[in-house]
């Protein structure tokens, strides 16, 4: 089973789990590098001079995603679409600060 299939299976397990956040926590290490790429894409949109880093954006976005752990995820692509939205919301919050 490849990484994308593993991630999709784990997302479905989150939905069906009595403790979706525990399953979600196990998922994040598999997606961390890809989440950082999403965060970097969001940070490129910031004006030069901002001091926000990808790790901070990923951590904040992860907290938002974790609260949606039991969402009706369809697949890895759906997860990253939601992750991009979470990054955008985090980015907006950081930018306003």
C-alpha cells in the first residue's frame, strides 16, 4: 500500500473511530512534510519581512485540522484541500497579529 492509500485509509479510520483524534495524531507524521509544503505556499503570499515560519503555521493549522478529525474525509486530496484552508485561516490570523 502506498503512502496516499495509507493516508486515505487512516482518514476513513478517523471518521469511524470512537477516538478520531488519536488516529489523526498517528496520521500527521505521514503528512508532515506535505503539510509544510502547503504552509510554505501560504507563506510565499506574505509580504517580505514577516517572521512567521512554516513550523508555526503547520502547528497552528494542525490544531484546526485536529478539531475536524472526524470529518467525512474522502481521500488524501480532500485532506490537503482542507489543510490548505486551515493554513489560509492561520495565515490570516498571523498576518493580523
